């Protein structure tokens, strides 16, 4: 019995010694051993962020490059000392071009991975699927793509254009420069349908005419019937809100049908330099797009951005508007966190109000009321080298107006969920 008692006391002494040794030295950072035998910095030494895009499926043609730009921004920031002296660690997930998957992955990133913020999404369906998750869990999403407006969430920063920074000025320019008869073609989900609802009201107010309206599922590839309808309607303009790889099929079949940019102006709001690579410059040359940034945008910041992007991912790679908006989002978040001195959502939101940054597209500013970004509007024409020639720009950054409060003709348009 006595031997057993001494043995137990010895174990207690050893355990107390180990505990005291562990607690007695607070000068060295705690580290944990990974499964591969290496060491990982403790949670307090890093800031985890989510990167959530479609790395597979019909939207991968567009979203992979946005992901690449966000990762590049994170690596640049880490190389310069990180945020608040801490390294940013990206936690990547694949939305797989499936809107419920975006919601599921967003919940995982916030609840399980405990990320400070998430950069991600492309389609409005993906954003609207994630929106209630971020609001319920008080997460923070940075959404990098132009969209249909009529939304402002306290848990989302919108670094792409809203309607008055892309669609509305594009329609005005087309009415003045290309004609009054519009054919509306889009993918069958919330962005194209809402965008076209806005366009129809604008056309009524400005003396334009809608001569056709068609929607196809994402990933649709047979446009022969619709192209026949376009030929019959004889529009001055096809306003294109197709998304993803459906654009490949549409434009190639448009060319095969003998319709060139000289015959009918097609203006797209989801076809940028990255999509030109996938579709082919031979079928897109002369067609138009409305964006806030092109690889050819002439700013000092853009020169460095393009050089660094190509150096990292290859000389054949191109930059584009959503790519630049995703890149800018990471730097705007960094600036807000450093101004706040914290990654706390409420403190970051407060610090972000009226925050300015010299982005590749030019100086941008976060509108504190809507959490959208002031942006310059640009209309460009596809050139033989796959780049855009800028035909028109707004001259200065346009204040975001997601609910179109500044347009009398839009008074009857209501937000959709």
C-alpha cells in the first residue's frame, strides 16, 4: 500500500512540474505540431481569412482568376509584414458553381474555421445564398463583382460596380451612340433578370425600344434559335448579361451565323479580358463591354499590378475588372483592420467608412452608408490583341447608388430577394 501511495505521489509531482513549466514561460510563442511533423504558429499569431470561389463548374472560367488575385494580395501583404504584425492565412473553399454550396462553405468558414473575413462569390445567386449566413453569424464578406444593385447588407462590402456605375451609364451611352432598339439576352438567374428589369424602365424613359428578351440556364450551349430571333428582330444593340462559359457558345455561334460587331453591337457586362482568352479574340473583336477597369487602364498602380500578376501566374495571363476588384478588396480590408486596430466586424465596418485607396483602377473610396465603392465607369472595345480600347469613361469616380434613388424613372423598381 505504501509503495502504491509513493508511486501515485510521484506521478502527481511529475504532472505538477510539467504544468508549472508550461505556465511559467510566457515569453516564447506557443506552437503546435502538425501531422506532417512541422510546427504551426498559434492562432494569436495569424489572421485566418476565407477565400470562397467556384474552382469547378461553369463559373470556374471567371472565378479562378479572381481567387488568384486575392491570394496574390495576401502574399504581398504578408511579405510586407502582414496585418497588425500578423500573417494572413487563407482558408480556401470551392463554391463549385452551386449556390447552396456557397452558403454551406460560408457557414463552415465562419463557424468552424473562425475566419476574420471572407473574400468570394461571383454570381448574384451565390451572393444572395451567402448573405443570410453572414448576417446571421455576423461575418464579413467582400464581394468583388459588378451586380444588379437593389441591395445593401451590413455584412457585405461590394467592391464591384452597382447598377449606376455600369449598366445605367452603358445604356445611356448606347442610346446616344449605337441606336434605340435593344435585344436583351441573359442567363436565367437574379442578376440578368433584375438588370433587364432596370434596363426596360430606362429604355421607356429615354425613348429606347426592347425588341426581344431571352434567358438561358447557366452552362447553356445551343444559341441557334435565339440567334435566329436576333436576326429577325434586327436590333441596334444586343445587351448581353450571359455569365460563365455560355458566352463561349453564344459568341462563336453568333460569328458562325455571319453576325459581326459591325452588323450588330453587342455590349457585355460579364465578359472581360479573362473571358476573351476562353472565348477567342477572333469572335469578340469589335464587340463592347462596360466595366470600371481594364488591363490597359493607365495608372501607376495598375502598371505594377499587371506586372506582378503576370510575373506570378505567367505572361499569358491577363487581368480584368473582377480580378482587380478582388485584389482591391484584400487591401481595403487590410487598411480598415489597421485603422481599427482589430479584426472585430463592428470596428472594421466603422473604420472602413470613407476609406480611400489608390487601386489599379484609380482612387476608390468606400461609401460608409452603403458599403459600396466609388468607381469610374468605362466602356471599351475588344481589340485584335485581346485587350480593350477605352471608348468612353465617366471622368471621375461615381458615387454608388444601389437603389437608384437618383433616377425618377426607377421609382417603381423594387428590391428582390
